[in-house]
C-alpha cells in the first residue's frame, strides 16, 4: 500500500510504499526533500498501490465533495 505523509519541517507531501505490518511495527519514515524524520501520516488519503491525483491538497474528482470524500481529499 502507499501511505501519504507530510513533512512538518518543509511541508513536502510524499508517499511511502510499505506493507501494513511495516507500518504497524513503526517503520521509520523521513522526508525525501529535507531528510527530516518529523513527519505525520495524512490519514485523509488512502492509496492501494497507485497515487491519486498529483499530491496537491484539496483536489477532488467530479463525483465527490472533496471533503474526505471518495477521492480521499
């Protein structure tokens, strides 16, 4: 699965491909832009192997409201 993270230092939005067990066991994640480990999971986006959209915040598809709707935005 792909998990979306946001860096608390530089606000970079990025995805990490990992298994559920890796995440459950405390996978260490660092920002690919600034290398900070001060990152947070973006629970509003759940991806199953493919990226949704271009990673920008607030985008939605034509069938949902974009407020944590079908696109996960």
